[in-house]
C-alpha cells in the first residue's frame, strides 16, 4: 500500500510549476508627480473617488485587446501589475488631486471628516483597439455631500498606443486615465 507524503511532493510541484511560460506584468509607468498637468480649480476641497466600475473583460488581470473583427481577446502571459479597478481608481485619485489641489483619496475615505463630494466612474468599454488606440467610454458622477448640485457627464476618450506590446498599452491607459481626470475636473468639479 502506497502512502502519500505531502512534504515529499513539494519539490515535484515546484518543478512542474517552473515548466510554465513566463508571465509579464505591466503597470502604467506614469510619474507619481506629473508637472505637466493643468491646474483646474475645484468647488470642493475634498473628494472621495469610488472604485472605478469596469466591464468584466477589463476587470481581469489579463490585458484585453480588440481585433479588426471586433472580438476582444486576452493573453494569459501579459497581465496588469495591479488589479485594474484598484489601479485606475488610485491613478484617477492621484491625477484629480494634482489637477485640482483638493484633498483626494480613493474609497474608503481615510480621514475623520467626510469628503465634500464623491466621484463615481462607470466604464462601459476599456480596450486596446486594432486601430492602434486605447479607448475608454462611460459616465462619471459627482455627488456633493450636501445632496444638491450633483453633476454627471459622458466620456469617450482615445489615446494612441505608441510602440508595440503590453507596455505601450499600459502607457496609453495611463494617458487615457489622465485625460479622464482632466475632463472630470473641468466638467464636474468647477
């Protein structure tokens, strides 16, 4: 009778897992402090950014692309460095803070006092397209704590993918997120 010894199986499992392909992870590569961002005054001194809502294919760790026929595909060996909704929420928060000068944080709000307004972004489409552009479309909402004067707006943004590969797609996503932050600041926070 053969008995299974878990500790003896560990080297075998490790050896088998090493046989898989290389997985590459890509972040935005955007600078933490972007000196080239415009300054837009905000009517709110503090903003909470809710977690960005993404379609299921864009919420995956795998980087999605759309071919000329319209099919959205992913590659298991090229992944985002961070969970996409979390990464976009943090990046959008950072850009909004730099553009407006307001106190901005992603949810959950980390401060004792409440934010003066909540920014909620719902993305319908977010993909690297066959035309060489990275597209994001959707809607944003700005809800003041007072309950009055809320705003919303539609967005449809495209940024060129400069270069080849997932790193170029990640840079284009960062540029699209920056453009979205500028649009929200100008249309929803003034």
